[in-house]
């Protein structure tokens, strides 16, 4: 018996082993078949790409490409055998590809190439990181040379033109149009310099003639014989590196190095200048004055004299992060080839793409081809290291024609950089490479037609330029803003950081990056036009102002005009292809206006100088540091001041680190008030803001003062100083010298170099005398609150507040109905019974006075929730509530979404909300509209008299409403570590030390949401209405008695409980789309009668 069991066990074991072997064999066979299928599919795709190229070459070159028919016949034979003889057919295909593509007549030329020993295929080939210039690379230790290679001869036959014997860098080649000489960058122990030599290797000589502390690199010839190049002569630095990394702006000089003058006056890196077919110069510009610095590198064009600077691709777009090494394609079409890359991660390498800015200038709109050899698609991504995981990687494209290119390629992480020929049909064929070396910058030695010479349009004798704005309302920047809203333009200029002194927490706490200078204002004509003079050679921005002097839109960038230039703008954020109206504008018929000064000469906006006098007069008497209220005294009145940690303090100038301990100190009043304003801060969304997104009216400080806080009455100038501070991104310091003594005599050196090389001569560190109205502190004179009002008897009130739950039937079982919008989208309504309530409050600000009894005489229907994104999409499918960019789930994203289907719709104006009501009325045959504020407060209170329907402002709201809570106060980032420890949000490598709204949040409670929640997630009030106090505030029908503003009721995820009470009122312009304001709808009872009256 035991023997039989043992034998049976053996038999079962053998069966199991056999079964396993069989199953594994089947799996291997299946895997092999799948692999073979993939190989065949790749070969089929390769055949088609090759066929397209061969056919095109035959049509283009005819007898110069004589074997086209033979190639196609062989290709047909290979295709017929792909399934039956896959390996042999694939080998033959690869041989045919090489033969047919190398027969391209465009390859009958020599090529200049840089051969450089590659210590590492990514980081060891001397390509600057996106945030660096050549100045960030070592100046010595290179094994590199310039070769001339015959593309159809062995690489061993190459001719050496230049090999630095001192171990210096050589590269960044530019071939003259006549193909007889090259411009190149070299380094030595001292600095980076531009050199030139003939194509036979003779006449090697240095061209640039700058001092040892100034680098020159990245040059190109221009048609008039001059040279445009990058230089560190601006004496600026990359802001996010605290001044450690010099930045390069574009300059020009004569062929012998004389006559050097500055063309670009930019914050950060200008790179890769190249001449276009029309004689203009294209280059890549990096900037981040209020936008996320990971993404904003637009392609710019200008004339060789620096006039006509404008963005042509990538502005306000998350994708592509970067476009490096642009080159125009031959021919009349407006196309170019470039390298699409990321920010952190691989240096300036990535996708090979063809662009056509005439087809589109935003995102992927103008991308015609992505050439990879693998069939990879153009898939837009919002990501920091956008291309790190993509292979192959490319560098240095150079067009042979409008369809064929030379390019350097790294096939994978273990390979070497090789020179390839690529085409628009997605063929990529390696031509030559060498183990252990990178073959870079291939340039065909072919004469090119010299583009037309654009005459110099600058007037050296002038210090000004003229700006002509055709129509401020044209373009998407002011979409929806009624004509007549913009009364003036504020003109400001930037004062960029120094070597060893730059960064996000210097000029202000959590931003701005740079010094903000007020130039003044100019009026706008009734038709939206303006003509005015501006300082030349100065980075400028314009803000359209409403009648209260508040910015309607923010220009988070800059433009520069050269001396005597007339800069023309179509409108606000117009597209690059937009043209002005044909008719003559009102401003065009008048001479250019001088800028009206802003309470004195142009100067850096400094909180202590410009805003503190207002606080001294109106606020400091109460806010004097003797109580828990914010201390608004001048810094001279405060003995102990708070300091804040600087992110990445190890990058600070060593002396500054010793003196400050890596912490910054601001004025006490600034410290207190910065948390009461809304601004873009250190960085914000890359996309264009909707008009009014950061309008001063959205700041809690302005809302409080508008309400008549403590009887404070501000003069027009007082208001102007406060809103200007907000519009300028809340700076503390007006000059860099206010921050800290500028290291190493950097300011004197900058001004010297400006005088040498044509920079602006006005000294931005000078603080001119300006009029400041210093008045004695005034004691507040708040008005006496009115008497309280109560209801003598009201069934709704009495029953709704009973603790027994024995409610009136109208409340306990309210009538409900559902509106069907189609595709499963519905709106639920509840009937609100008639009744009486006390509207307003005496405990808060005067705009809630006087409390009064209001009788709602007729019942009405009200939506149980705020209108959602999916509901609003039935009316406007194109609407996008967007993101809340002040809470980033990760450093390289657009923000936290506000556009999920069940989230309440936001960024809808009062006008849009009314149009939705009209749509709903037409769709249903019922009369829908926004509630009056009487209806809204009556429904919100639901018979209660407490500040919030569920209790007072100290009550735990987490089960009832989505308000500014612990989650909102902490931000939403997880699992990442940055310095300093208490930072909860950052973008890229930049800490955000101010988290908008966090200081004002009620962090004792946690409702679990950092932004809007899906509607109906919280307990409804006794009438069945959800989110009345929170989630989003809501538009009402009611208009302000003294302006066009409409009343908004309730609070939002942004507001703490005391700003979300039943009686709280805010007011916004009817055209304003707001990040935290939505709406709900009401309709009349069945008899169609609905009104309310005050007792």
C-alpha cells in the first residue's frame, strides 16, 4: 500500500513537471510569436517610410538620384518576404535603407563637426543645462577638436581644423553664408571668448574683446557683416541660483570685435541666436517673472539691431518646456527645426521636431513633425524632466533642405553620439560616430544665400522709444471686459538681480523675483488705443487699469524697445500673427504722450517708502503690537523682528550667509499684510490668466477696507498706493541695495559695463526724492452699530432651530424636483417655503448693516447644490474652470484641478451665470435666474440666527462645509523633501514661503479638501441645501447701489468661517471670472409669482 502511494506520488510529480515544461514552452513560443510580430510591424513601417523618402528624392532630384526604381523594386521584394523570411528580409531592408538614404544628393558634401571625448553620454559632453550658460561649464579639461568630414568617406579620413592644446573648450560653430570661415566659442583659464578662422584652418584669431570678468559665446553671423552673440556683460545672474550662475543676454559687434552693444535686456538666459531667411534673428529666451520657471522658454525673433523683439512660439504654454537650437528650413515657408527638451534633467537634448509658427504658436499647435525613427507621436506633456525617458535623443539639427536634416543622435544610454541624416518621413540613419566620443554640431559646408540686410533702425542719440497700442481690448487678455473699463496703463520696469545677489525671497517674502520700478501711467483713449514714450533699453511691462487704478490683467513678462524704435502692439496678449485694425485710432492722431509720473520720478517700489505712510496714518494707532492684531507699525518702532528661512541658503554669497544666517527679515507691517493680499507670488500658472484673476478686489485686505473697516476712509492716493503694491506682486524692497549690500561692487561694475556696451544709463539703485504725505496717526472713528433686530414669531425660524427635529412639514418633507439636462446630467431643486427672517448682522462690518426683517412672500425653487462643471458644460462645452495654481500636488504641474465634472463651476462671470440661466429657461420652459441676495440669505439661514446655519464661527465645520481648513493651510504636496523644512509647496526647485491664504485658515478643523469638493459632499442645511457657506461663493442678482458691481454671498474653500457667515457680502464686477465664485439657480413657484419686501 505504501509502495503504491509512493509510485502514485512520483507519477503525479512527473506529470506536474511535464505540464510545467509544456506550459513554459507554450509561453515562450507565444512570446516569440509576439516578438516576431512586432519585428514584422516595425519592418513594415520602415518599408513605408523608406518608400516615401525614395519617391520624394526621385521626384526632387531626377537623374541625380538614378537608382530610385531599383530601390523601390528591391523594397517591394523585401516586403513580400517579411512574413516568411523575417530575419533575412529585415537584414536586407537595413542594407537597402543605408544605400538608398546615403544616395541622397544632399549628402554629397563635407561636414564640419565637433568631436569631443564623452566622459558621460549625457552630462559629460559640455552641453550647458537649461538653466546655465557656458559660464557654468568648466573652462579646462576638454579633449575636443573641430573636424571636416566627407560624409561618404571613412571617418578616419577626416581633416582636423582645430584642437586646443590647452584643454580648452571649442564648439558652438557657425558657418558663414559664404562657407569660407567659421565663428566658434573657445575657453581658456580666464574666460569664454569668440574666435574665428578660415575653413582651411588658417587665420585663427580672437574676435571678442571683453574684460576678463565678461564671457562671450554662442555667436552667429548676421547679413550686414556683424555678429550677434551671448555675453555675461549684463552682470546679471540666474535668479533661482541666488546669483551663483551668470546669465547671458544677446549683444552684437562688428566683425573685428569693436562696436559691441547690448540688444536684449532680459532677466535670464538668451540662447542659440540664428538668422532666419528674412534676415531676422531667432533665439530662445527664458523668463519667469510670475510664471513657473520650469516651462517658460519661448522662441523670440528680432532684427539684428535689437528692434522688433517679439515671441513667436511657446509663450504662456506649459508644452514645450524648452525649444533649443532652432534652425530655419530653406525656402519660403515659415518652418524651422528645433530640439524640444525639459528643464531639470538632460541638458538641452530631446525630441527632434519641425515647427511652423504660421500654423500655431501655442503648445503643439504648430508642431508639424516629430522625427524619431520610431514613429513616436507628438504627445504634449506637463512635466519637468519632459524627455529624460525618451529615446533616441537628439542635438544640433541642421537642415539640408526643407525635408532632410543632419543631426546628432544618442540612440540609448549605452551608445555614442553619432551624426545622422533624418527626414520628415521619420527615417533616421546613422552616418558616422566613434566609440568614447560625441560627434556634435554637424554643419554641411555649403554656401547659402545671404538673407536680406535689415537696415539699422535705432537712433543712438535718443534715450526713449515710442509704444503704439492699437486696441487694449483686442486679443484674449481682456476677453469679456467691457469697452470703457480700462482708463489708463501702468508702465513698470524690472530691475534684475546681480551676481551673488538674486532670488525669490530677497525683494519680497515669497516673491517677486525682481525689483519692481514704477515708471508712471498713461491714459487710454475711448477706442482702447494709446501712444506714449517709454525709456529705451529697459525691460518694461504694462498693466491695464480700471477707473479705481486696479490692474485688470497682469503682464508677467516684459518687452524692450531700442532707442528711437516705435513698438506696435495690436492689443492685450494678441497672437503673433494678429494685425492691427485698418481704421485710424484716436491715439494715432495725437503726438506720443510722456508717461505721467507716479507721485514722483521713476523708482523702485519699496513698501516702507510707499505704503507704510498710509498705515502710519490710518492703522498703526490700533495695530500697535500691544494686542493679537497684526502689528502695522514702521520697522523703526519695533524692537524684535521676525525672520524667515531662505530656500537653498547654501547658494547664498558666503558673506551674506554669515551676516544673515540664511534668513531674511522684512518690515513688520509687510510681514503682517502680505498674507492678506492675493498675488502671483514667486511663481504661478504659465497659461494666460483670465482678466481679473488677481484683481485687487480679490484680496482680503481690499475687501476689508472696502467694507469700511473701523470707519477708515482712504483717500484716492492711499488706495492707489495699496493697490499698486498688490498689482506689483507685493514687493518689500525697492532696490537690491535695500535687501543687502550688493557683493563685490557688482552694481558699480554693472553700470560701468552698461556705459561701455550701450545699456540703459539710468541708475535703478538710486532712490530719488518723491512726494510722500506723512500724516500724524489718526484714531479710528468707527460708526456706532445699529440696534439688533429680532423676529417676534416665525414658524420657519422656530421649527428649524428645534432640537427635537419635529419640524414643520414644509421643512421636514420639502417638495423637490429634478431638471434633466440630458446624458444623465440633472439639476436637483428643493422648494423653499415663504417666510420671514432677519437679514444682516451687527457683529461684523458696516456693509452688513442695518439688520432688518425681510419677508419672502412666495415660495421658490432653489438648486440644492452649486452648478457643477458638467451641468455648465451643457450650456458651454468649451468652458474650463482650470486649476488652482496656488496649491501644487507636484512641483511641475498646473495646480490642483477645479474642473472635475462634479466640482462647482468657477471662473464664470456674473454675465456668464445669467446666460446659463437664460439657456436653462429656454431648455426647460421655466423661468430660471440667479437668486436675489435676500433669497440667498433666507435660504442659507434656514431659520437660524447663528452666524453659520450649523453654529457660530468657532464651531467645527468639517462635517458641514468646505472652508479654509487644516488641509488648505498645509498645501497638498507629499513625499518630497526641500529646504527649509517648513515649506509645503514649491515649483521646480523653488520653495514657496508664502502659501496663499494659509495664515488665515482655521487649521483646528479639517474638512479634507484643499480646493473645491464635489458638490453635495457635506451635510445640507435644514432646507436641504448643500455648500451654502463653503466650497465656492455664489453670484446673486443684486447690484451694488453705488457701482456696477454685483453682490456675491457665502464663502469658499479659500475663506475661514468668519468670512463665510450667512450675512457676509462681497462685490465684484459683472465681467469678472473668479477662482472661488460660482452660482446656483432659482425659479419661481408654479404660479410664477416671486418677490420679497423689507419691513
